[in-house]
């Protein structure tokens, strides 16, 4: 494991099992189970800085998924391989049990972890995510991939794509600085990694396995989110064994960035119940 200071005095960078994490400068001092944050397809470890710096009673670690933010890329990506890499990083960091917070595809990985390794996950915070990708046949998946990859196939840069894609998934009332920061994060994603994760995303399907997630779950939806609509997350909460849901009406898909304060309040209350 490597541990180094970042340019921000409140953050430090840790590398474990080839995965780069951001965490708080004093994260090791907490005696509560750590929280591991898993970003969406257009993010990286920086996407959860509002939680690292805001949830100061807990040790919060935000990963950059394989291929993102300097983390080692997987030769072939699947949800099983992502979980195996994440588990190896947890082992390297000496984490026996954790709470997982995942946004979008990060929430899918969190669900997969809870199903595959239930003894290691004490709670899930599922943000702007769903139990399965798309419809029940391949037509939606094929159309989705074609639409997302077409700009890149036509020569568009990640920087230009980010400038178009990020504002489109955020709520109308979002602060310009928050939007600009999210665009900058997406712009830094290597195109090869972005393509790889897109192809993995469309394979996710735990629609019929929600009963296997036995730990307490906290769902947070954005009222302006068209990618993971609140109504879908409400139905998801009904199918989970132990789940609550909150809807932040003004937020879009990047809920934990757009409404960091309310989101952190919800997480803090949930953590009291989990711990």
C-alpha cells in the first residue's frame, strides 16, 4: 500500500491492489466501519470529495475504478472482476467490513459486492442507481452503446463530450462551480477506460436478486434524474429486505455533488443506524 499527501491538505491519496483512493487526512482515526465510495461512469475518486470532507465522523475512501484516475486497468472488465479487485484493495487496506456508497454504476458494483461478499458489507448507500440496466432484451443496450460511443467514434474528445454530457444529467438549479468541476473530472477519463466501462455497464442485471441483499440499505434519488428515476428507485426500495429512500427533488443524476449537504445529512442518519 502506498500513502501520499495530495495538493489539498484535507485529502490524501492511497494506492492498494492497483486501485487509487482519495481519503481524508485523518481518516485512520475513526473507530467506525469505513465507507468506500464508488463513482459513476463519468467520475473518478474526486466525485465523492464532498463526502470525504463532509462526513468527518467516518473514514471515507473514494476509489477510482480500474482504468480511471491512475488505477490499473483490467484486461477484461466484468462486474465480477471489478468486485474481485475491490475486495483485494479492501484486504490490502485491512478492511474486514465496510459500508459501501455507490452512485450510478458505482451503486451497481455496491449491490454486486453485497450479493457476492455479504459478510464484508454492513450497509449500502445507493445513490442514483438501479437494480438492472435497461430493458429485458438487448435492443435498448445496443441503442444505448451506439449512442454513447458514436461521438467518440466520430473523433470527439473526452473534454468536448464531458462539456455536453455532464450538464445534461444535472438538475436545473445546480451551482456553476459544481457543474464545471464535474465536467473537468469526466474530461480526464481515458477514452479506452470509458469505452470499457460502458460495455460493462450494459451487462448489469440483479433485478431478480434484490432479496439477496440482506444488509440495511439507504437509497438516495434525484427528483430531476432521468437516468435513475426516483420512481424506479422507489420500486427498488420496496424489493430490498431492509431499505429506506429519500428523494432530493432539485437534484439530477449527480446527487451527491449537486446536493452534498442534504445527501450527507441522509448518510449520517443512516450510519447511526448501521453502526
